[in-house]
């Protein structure tokens, strides 16, 4: 029997991400639920998350249908999810070059 560990977490949004989510409230709800499941579920395998490869390897992307959300994990004790970008699949990767 596995023991659930309670982890505190906070999701922060950049201005670009906040602007996207104001127009796409359902995507925000899906994203926040997915982050919650990643942190608290015993088996979050069904959530499509991948680490970005290459120079941006400190970031992760989560797939929500045709949308991608780029985020970084800031802290390990109290997990801070810094949501950097969100958008359509083709656009979000192009915009990533402006992150660094």
C-alpha cells in the first residue's frame, strides 16, 4: 500500500501565459488539473509531459490537445511551477527562443 505525500505547490504565470489563459479558460483548467495530478497522483502516466531537449532543457512542456504549455519547476520543497508560455503547438516552440 502506497502512502500519499502532501506536497505544497504554487502555479505562477508570466504575462504572456496569463494573456493566453484569459482567452482560453478551459485550457487553464485542464493545465491546472494536470499539474495537480502530476504532483499528487500515484500514476500520472496518462498526462503528456516531456522535458524540452537542447539548450532549453530546464523547461518542460505539457500537451493539452492542440495546445502546449511550457513551464519550469523552481523549487523542490514547495514546488513552484513557473508557467512561461502557452499556445498552439506550432507557435509555442517558435516563441521559446525569446525565453533566454
